[in-house]
């Protein structure tokens, strides 16, 4: 019985570990629209709905300042009444300045900052492969230093999906960038949905409220 269970688990994990095939591959060229990341220094204000593993929901405001050129980021998360729940910045390392329960749990703040880096900063590695998926979406693929892979797929509507795979080709993060037909006049997604996969998976839904450039 145990042997059968182990075999079933192995087959399940093997089935999950698969990168989508790229058709009409075009090595070394970035497909139009795949450069989804902000350029220059910006401040974003989002309404954030967080859904932790227990299925509960919490709505917050998020203020994010970022500079892709030096890969720095500052994040403040507040209640709708203005109470600061979480404050941190990243300058090559994560520095947490304030975190109240449940955002003070070990590793949670660091993970949140890493998720924001994934959403808003382009990979530092060069493009590995580009082309089309079976469904017609354009795609660009990056190999990461830890053996993982990052895919960016662009739909004909301009919406996009970013997927982060680990070294065993299993998805660990999915990010959808969506437009509501209006969105920002600067071309940023009106809504971002991040899904962290796994036993302790969670979801962040970020609806754009304001965006403005920051002075250099």
C-alpha cells in the first residue's frame, strides 16, 4: 500500500514539473510587449486584498516606491484607516522597519518583498528564448541562477502572465497583469494578481489607485 502511495506521489510531482513548449523559437530576441516592467522611478498606490492560506481576507492600502536602475524598493502597507501594518525597504537586502501581526511571522516580510521584486523588476539574467506558445501567446523565457525559470507570456489583449518555476520545473509563483479597458494612461496594469503556490500558498490582488513619477 505504501509503495503504491509513493509511486502515486512521484507520478503527481513529475506531471507538475513541466515547462510549456515554445513554438517558432527565436533565440535572443525580445518579443514585442514582453518588456512589462516599469522604467524609471515611480510611486504606486494599490488597494490590496490579501488571502492567506486559511482562506480569510484582509483589505489594505499599499504604497510602493521603486527604482529599477539601482533595484531599490520601499513598501508601506496600511489599514484603510491609516494604521501602518508593514514597512520595509530593499537595497540588495531586505530591511523590515515595522511589522504587526500577522505580518510579523518569520519569513513573511522577506517573502512579501521578494514577491514585489518579482512583479516589478525585470530579471537580471539575459533572455534565454522567445517565441510563441501553443495558444498563440508571445513568450520570453529567462533561466535564473538558482536553476529556476521565469516565463512572461503576453496575450493578444495586452494582458500578461508571469510564471516563476523552481529548478524542478514546478510553478512557485504566478502573476497576472490585467487591464480593465481603462487602467493607467501610463500603461501600467489596472490589476495585478499574485498567487503563491504550495502548502502555505496565498494570493495578493492589487488594484491600482494612483501612480506618479518620482524626481531623480
